[in-house]
């Protein structure tokens, strides 16, 4: 038996074009089937695009924002969980920091002890046979919780005595630093040391309160 062949109906494109060409816009009900189907498909496509633009597009934006918020909340949860797990460790570290800070704070003299500390620095130099040509304290520079006092010095001596003097300064129970150190030879064959010695003191309660008020006033 021979297989039956199915033949597609012939499409008269010229007739379709004529159907669209001679449409009466005032009487859609009399339009041929081709134009009616085409217009319905066009309306359907327009409705789909409008629905996506006015409804789905906003919903997709909201969904994306919610997904990003979910990721952020998950990260916050993980961070807080890690903090909770390591709370004891953080507490120990904070206590250690407080102890270290307290130890450093004890190395800062108060206002009444600064003069005695400067005398100790001077005596340390004299004890090494150094001669102070200049020993001029400058103005205090107030920091967050401490004050910095620079002292400009000009000292005559030799290289080894200067090294021993620097070692003695480092051994003082209070914090003293040598800054902007410069050495130059003298005509007598010795050396002149130009430097800025800095010492520090902690602020008393009244000074701390004044600093806090000044900081709060600057933020307004």
C-alpha cells in the first residue's frame, strides 16, 4: 500500500494582502479572519509586554532586593554567631588590653612629676660627662588622653657617651624618647648632638573632661 501524502493548503498571499489593504476601520466585525487573528495576536502581545513592564518588572526588582537582604541578614547572623562563640576569648583579650593599657599609663607621669623627670634626664646626661649647651622645654601638645612635652637640647660630648646617654634614657621608668637627632663635629674634635627629647604625661580628670567637651563641640 502506498502511503498517503498530506498536502498543505495553498495560501493566497495576494488575497491576504488585499484583506489587510481594504479593511474598514469603522466595521471590525466585517473584517476577514486573517486580519482579525492578526489584531488579536497583536493585542495579546501588547498585553504581555505591558504586564511584564508594569507588574512583573516591579516584582522582579522587589524579589532581587529581598534576595540581597537575605544574603546580608545571613552574613550578620554568621558574624554574630562567631562573636557569641568567641565571647569568652574576646572578654579575655579585652581584659589583657586593659591591663596592658594600665601598665603603659603608669609609665606616664602626672603634671607634678614632669619637672622631676626632666631633672632625671638632665642628670643622666651629666652622669655620662655630657655638657648641656641648651635645655629648653617647649609648649605642651595635648592629645586624646595624654600631653606631649618636647624639650630641645644641644649637648656636647663624644660618640660613646651619647650612646650611653641614649641607653640610660631608655632605662628610665617613665617614657622618654629622642627625636630629630643630629650630630655634628666641633673644632675641638668632639661632637654636638642636636635633638628633641619628648616626655609624656597623662591628663588629669579635669583635663580629660575638657578634652571630651571640646571633642563633642567639634562634632556639632
